[in-house]
C-alpha cells in the first residue's frame, strides 16, 4: 500500500520535505514534515506540519501546523521520540538551523506545548549549523541507561565544511538534555538503533572521506562515547539522509535501512537521488542480505517505523519528475 500523504503545491505550500514517521504508544501514526511555503529551498518561510492516521496508514487527517513563525523564518528538522513509560512525545527541532527547540505532546500528538530553547545545553559555542535528525529518536530499553531518550544530530564548524555527528540525550524523561561525544570527520545526518547487547549503532550520511559509503560507529555507554568512525561497504551513500530502525525482537537484531541509490557502485548515476531502496540485515548490520526498491525514479529523504502487527512503514520523498513531488507512506510486509 502506497499513499501520497503530502503533495507539493497543495494546501498552501510550494514544497513538502524532510519526512519523519512516528508510532505513538497508542498505535497512532504521525507523519511530520516541513511545509515550505514559497519555494523548494532549505531556507525561507518554513513550518513544521503533521498528519495523523489511526488506521495504520490507510487514511490520514488534514495537515496541521504544530509550529511556525510569521515571515521568512526556517523551522524544521523534526526528530521526535516517544517516552514509552508515559506516552509523552518529545519533538526537538531547529530554528534557522541555529537554535535547538523542544516541545512535547501528552495527548497522542493532538496538541503541543510551547517550545523551550535548549540550545545552550546541546550546542557548542563554535558550531554554526545545527540539525536535529532529521528522522526519529529512540528510547533505550536495556542496560544501565534503560529509559534514556536519544536524539541523533549533526553540526558544522564555522570554517569550510567541517561537519560531524553527535547525539543528545535525556535521563530524566525529557526535562533536561545533554550532549554526547562528537563523531568526525565528514559525518552528517544520522540515525541510531539499540542492539540486543545494549550497544548503540549510529549510521551516518558522509560528506567527505567515505569512498561513497555510509559511515558507522558504535557506543557501549548509551551515546556518551563512540568507536572510531568506519564505513559500511554494503551501504552506498549518495550524500543523502537515510533511515535505520531495529524491528522489535528478543531474539535477533533485524535492521531495516532505506536510502535512494541510483547505482550501488560509483559510476555515471552514482550520487543521484533516485530509487528508494529498502535493505534488511539480520545480523546487526554485519551484512545486508535482502534488498527491494520501494520507489523507482526520483527519491530522497525517508523515515522508517515498526508498525503494530509486525509490518514496517516508510515515509519518503519521491515522484516521477522530481524527488520532491510527494511524501509517500508505504506499508511494508516483512
């Protein structure tokens, strides 16, 4: 089942971008994105939007603005997480890719608090560009840090294109937030999963020093510190955001990964944002043995979620002539 949840040019926005798919504790699907009013660019009059589905993605509500400001103010990079202990949804996002804001919903995503500025706690003074996610955060379930909320992020230093990845985390249910160790060089937009052994795997878009492959690193202390950055030879990286989740299981580390890949090996089409591809690993990312194309043609950012009943869902950008014609939802039977 494939549905166009957002279509560019409709409902008052020129372009819809940056999908984020979340399943609430009640099982409601929330599809977040940026609504770009005047154009396709990353800066301008941009609002944070949501649509809801209470039937597994078959039908979607009208869209709502959950946060926006008047004028040419850029609001974006949604990266929500659910605290499964009480159902609270925490939504970190960015203002002008400079300030880091946080708001929450305690009623299944129907209403949202006013945002709080947490920039001083999660952004180092030298950083100029900052992005939460985009995608989703996770809550840790195992070990000494069970209950911790973890949000993957990236940043840039002021000189050149000196970028890195990091996570921010909360051990008090979202009341306060702290920053973990930086992963460099060249790391960018990222997503995290917790494995059965309690370690974290961070998978990163690479801007430099990658040989065209995704970056990976692991943490044994809940995101405070990370192993040396390495590259997954089985995951091509056309310098585009990707999604990574672990399917719920007490017996195996089954990972799902999506990104656009025109060609698996460097060549004339390598680096193009096309062909949204799903890959599956049954061994915590050591190998990726299954692959299928969800969307042939232009495609870009994506967000995966484990759905009730054992299926997966993917919210992704795609179209016939442009990557940004629609944001599709697709239910995937595994």
